[in-house]
C-alpha cells in the first residue's frame, strides 16, 4: 500500500516537473544544427519536405556553434540526440563515424548518393572503411570579397597579381579606406587568411609533395609563401591583432573596408546585413596573375544510429540529397551545392563556381584535421603570432611540422 | 541509561544533518566525476573509448611536446591570474570594504553599486569589455588618446591580453570579496574600534593592526575561493579569448586547455576525452593538495591572530 | 579634524571613481540596446538618437521570453533554497559538533569546489537519463544544488565555526532541543552568511546556459540564458539585437537585486555582533 502510494506520488511529482521521454510525436523527425542563422531558410525547406512526404514533419533545433560539438557528442554518447544531424566534414565527421554513432550510407539505403561527385562523398567518408556517413551539403571556396563601389570611388582597378594587389591597397589606404577588413584576433580566420594568400604561391605541386612525404612545412616554398602575409599588415585595420571576426564582418558589410578575405559562405550573410552592398568575389593574387582559390566541402547530413525513427530519418536524408532540395538550399543559403548538377542562379555564386574549376584544397582542413594536434590548430596559432610579430615564418613552418609529425609518419624521420 | 541513548541520538542527529547534502553531492558530483575520470586511462578512437592505456595520457600531457609546453604555459598563466587577482581584485575589495565601513554619506548606494556587476553573467561582462577594449571603437583607448597615449589592441596583444581579462574579472567580481570583508569588519564592533582610536591609532594602524587580524576568517574564505577560482578559470577567458586562448595562446589557462582537449574547438580542433580527462585529474590533484595545505595554515592563523 | 576631512574626501573620491567604472559599461549595454547596428559602430558612446524599441520588441516577440523567464525563476529559486537548506544543515554539523569523520567530510565538500563538472557532462547525461530526469527542470535543479553545495558548506562552516558558543550553551542548559538551537539561535545569527551563499549561487545558476543546452531540449522547459543564446545566434551580426538580448537576460536578476538590496545589505549587517 505504502509502496504503491509512494510510486503514485513519485509519478505525480515527475509529471509536474514535466517528463519528455518518449514524448516525440509519431511522424516527427528532429534535426540538429549549429547554423542558428539559417533557421528561417531551413524552416521553409522542411515545409517542402513535409509537402512531399505527408505525415512527416521536421523539428529544427539550432545550437550555438561553440557548444555544438559538446552537445552532440554528449547526447550521442548517451544514446540520444536528434534523428538527423548536421555534421562537419573530414576529421569532424570521422570522430563521430569512428564511434559508430552514425548510420553508414550507400546507394542501397540512400540511392540519391549517386547525385554527388566523388570528392563530395569523400569529404563525408570514414577513411578506415571507405563508407559514406553523411550527405554533403555544399562546397565552399576561399578567396577575396571586394566592395566594388569603394574601388570605383577611389578610382582603383581590381587587382589580379600580387604587385597590383599591393598597389591597389596602397591607393585605397591613401584615400582613407581600410583596404582589408580582416583582423587576426579570431584564430580560425587566420587559417583562412593564410590559405587564401599563401596557396597561390605554394601551388598544387607543394601539396602533392607534402602528401607524398617529399616536403614538410619547413620547405622554403611554405616559409616564403607564409612570410608574404607580413606585407599585408599595413593594409589591415588599425590594431588588427585585436580585431575579431565579428568586427571584420561589420567593417566590410557597412562599407568601411574595401576587401574581406574569407569564404563564399560569407556572401549570404553580407547580403542580409546590407542588401545594398555591391560585392564581387575574386581569386587571390598570385605571383604572376590571379592565383588559385582554396576549396573544401563544409558539412553534411547524417542519420543517428540510435534514432528511433530510422525510416523517416532516412526519408529526410534521401530528400536532402535531391536536386530539388539542393537547388533551393543553394539559392537561399547562398551556397554552392555539392551536387554537381545544381547550378546557382546567382551571378556572383556562378562566378565562384567557375573559379572552383581550378582550385587547390584548403590543405589543413582537407588533409590534416584527422588527428590532434590538428594542422589547423597549429597553423592558426602560428599565423596569429607571426602577424603580431612574435614568431617568424620559418618558426611557424617548424612548429606546424613538429606538431603534425606526432601522427604523420613522413614527417617523423627528420 | 540516559547517556548511551543520548549519544545514540546525537549520532543520528548529526547523520540527519549531513545526509541531504552528502546524498546530492555523491549522486551528482562524485559518481559522474569518477565515471569521467575513468576516461583518463583510455585511448580514444574518435569519440568512443578504444582501450586501456594506463598512464599514457598523463605522460603525453606532462612530458610530450607540444602538449607539455602547452600544459606548462597554461599553468603559468593560472598562477599569474591567481597572484594578480589576490593583489588587484581582493586588495581593492579590502580598501573598498574599509571605505564603506566608514558610513560616509552615500555609502549605501555605493554598497549597491559595487556589487552590481556580480549579478551579471560572464557572457555579458566579457562581451561588454571586449567592446570597451576594442582597438577601433573602444572607449578605453579613446580615453587614453585624450591624454596622448596610444593604447594597444588590448585583447590582441600577447603582452596585454591576459592582463586585460584579469582586469575584467576584477571588475566583475570585486564586489564579492568586498562584501565578505565588510561583513567581517562589521563584526568587529564599534567598541573595539573606538578604543583603538582613543589610543591614538590612525586609519592605517587600525587597518593593519586591528582589522586585518580580526577579519582573518573572511580572508580565509576569500583566499580559498580566489585560489580555486583562479585555477578553474574558464568562462571569462572563453568568452573574451575563445577556446584556444587567443592571441597565440597568450591567455590559455588550464580550464580552457582541458575543455578544448575534451570537446575540441568548434572550428579547428578534435576531441580527445582521454587527454582532457587526464588533465582534469591533474588539476584536481594539484588544487586538492595545495588548498588542503593552505587551509591548514590559514586556519591556524585565524586562531593565532 | 582637518586631516580627517581630507581623508574622507579621498575615500569619497575613491568610491566615486569606482562607481563610475562600475556603472559605465552597464550603461553602455543599456544604451546600445536602443541603437541600430550602424549607430553602435558610428557613435558607440553617445546617447541613442531616438529611443528605438525595435530591438527589444524583436527579442520579445521572437522568443518564448515569458516561458523562459518563468523556467529560470523556478529553477534558480528551488536550487538556491535547497542549497541553503542542505548546506546549512551540513555546515552546522561540521562546525558545531566534533565527531570522527568531521575533517574528512569537510574535505569531501571542499573537494567538490575544485572539480571541473563540465568534463563530467557525459556521465551526468547518462545518469539523468537512467533516473528519468533528462530534459526536466528537476534534473537541472539537482545538478545546480550539487554544484552549489561545496561553496555553500564551505562559507557556512567558516561562519558558524566563528560564532560564540555562549548562547548555544545557555540554551542547552535550559533544555532546548538541538533542532531548536539550530533553528532559533544559530540560523538567525548566520544570516549574513546565508545571504552571501544565496547570492553567490543565484548568480551563476541564473546565468548558466551550458547545462541547459546539453540537458534540456523541450522548448517549454528552456531557461532564459539558454533560449536567448540560441536566439542571439540567429542575429550574430546585428549588435543592437545582441545587446537587447543581453540586457533582457540580465534585467530580471538585476532588478531583483536592486529591489532586495536593502534587505540584502541589512541581512549582512544584522549578523554583526552587537
């Protein structure tokens, strides 16, 4: 009797506090992402999905970018989490896939995978078993965004090679326009900055040599290309070591700086922040003529292996690999879809897609983010210090090489 | 007959007093923590434990470059934080408490003001001071420019970034030790103070020879909380300098480093629960030993003074 | 007497400068919440040109503000009350009785101060799931109580230990029960410490968004900082909205503090030995 009463009491108490377990409705698939700023677009897209798949709705849940890893890894380790997850590519994907948290995808369960090119599939594959674990969303391109109006106002031509880039920056500065919006306070932006300006000087041969074990990052080519960045310090905002990502974005979107060094993923947010901004996306300057842009795939959609709605989740992921979704997502999010059949009607993104035809990989993300310390971690730390003047380019190359040598065998013998 | 029964009752009474706190602590701190610390002895394959590796993770953190260098650097920064907060934050708090003790006109409103920032979150405080210290829009450099000083980009400069965050921490928290000191000073009693004054003691003598010894219990609390807070420092540097302790690790502290190893930084790092947990174990042992010793000394001092 | 005057002026000056430094950034936040993005960057430190409420309205209408606020209130209040209750009881046992395990238990509580509980988030998640408290407010409250108890016990023990024993002895001789001594003699004397513990715990619990982010997924149970963190992520480039969100997140607890500051400060002083 007493026991029964206690149980009832406990039940009532928990009910009063609100229990959620098993509360997910039938026909509802949850989706987690760190893209809080894309909420409106996804809500719209998922309405399309429900139209195509009556009876299944998608619950969109966004988390702060900085905490997303923690939240997802905790929930997955606890056997919970959303049915469909927005996951990162390359090393970030591997961390989840290796632990068997994601459902492997193939043309059997997701026939739409055939819509994706091999490199896009590769970015969401586990190297160990060669299986695909997520449907790649978009490719990203790193280059330079310019404010055409400011260039016109200052009477400066859009630069192509390094010499004209420096000349243009000088001319802009003489007209009291900050040439480059970027600061170095936000570390990941330093890796982007490095990739954009150093890659044209490194060239594809250097990447091939590193991957073949014939060159390290102490190579003269890498050190010289890295040192090139120092020439740009004069054209960055005053006190650039304290200027963070958010400020750089503000400087460019409000027309206070003429150029923003970053990715094609910035185009959408800049348009939203300032619809009047007259932008162009250009390739970085090379030693002679325009250099190569850097390219990578940035995220994908995966199915939680512990999801209780496998069938519905699979339906959603299949739909996320269709040209119908990809075309609309590319347009609304301002991305270049991973599906090669999808072209973006936006002329600016069309231009980016053209630049992509001859691109170099974003080396540290694509090749050295699978083990700790990651190449990105090491490089961004080094570049930040070099720009502040507390490290030389040669030292940056040496630290990066030594760090990567912990797990990359070709670097170890030296 | 009465005595044993009373002793038995006393035991039950004490157990009842302690039970709720012990129960909650064990369930929600001790058990999960022990489970997490077990990770310190495992290697990880992505996010899943791969195998028992004994003390390998500890060895990596302590003796293998580049990890060992990062560990030492972070520990050094924690020590700087502790010393600086003791001097700047708590020293100022002590002075403010004494100023408030004088009950000059307006002391009540000052009491309210000095504690106001304490109720704000680290996110807000960090964000506000990032703006205040901004090299382009910041009021700090604008004010310095008025007196002809060209202020550095405080948070972007390796020499000033840690100091700037420490200052922000002091701004945020100074009210807390100030009120603990004030509560301690007010317990001294007007008679003792008057008597000392009649003996011709000035403010300085009063502060050093009468108040200082008598607020010893308050000092113990402030010292211990500052010590533990300094070595578990996380939120404010995380908001102001990011998970990597920007710029170039100049603000990296053990709390950031352990979190970064365990959960990865959003944009560049990988997760390794093994190493992260190993560092957490080391931090805990260090804190436990040092604060255990410090407390013994401080308690003895309380009694002696 | 003149020396005294100069000294008092100096002290007033110190307090005035301090007040300015304390209030300026807070005023800046409040002002910025009424500005447009461009205005924040063009003239960050002036009064807003017009009182623009659109940022605030934005936060108000696009989030479940009232629901978040209520959740935060319920969670913070319950957690703080439980910390005060359980903490005082435990601290009383440690401070006023000698028994064999006293020192070890004191160290056990103290050790709780030093542990980085964030790193134990995965086992905590699994534990909450097992006992059916995942995604509940009660689960959060229990975690906050466990996190707050160490400092609560530490501060209360330090305080209770230094209270004079005469009153207690007198009551005991008069035959008062142990419970009565605790409730009617010791607790009133310990009011300043209770106030300190309450505010020291209320602030971080109110402001925490880490544990809610990991443990709470149902919208109706989200806390204010959690809900607003996610909301502000959508507007990361609009600083006016950002400031409005920050201000609204801070406003409730700041108002409570200002309204209760008289009692708060009186509470701290009343425990003074007369």
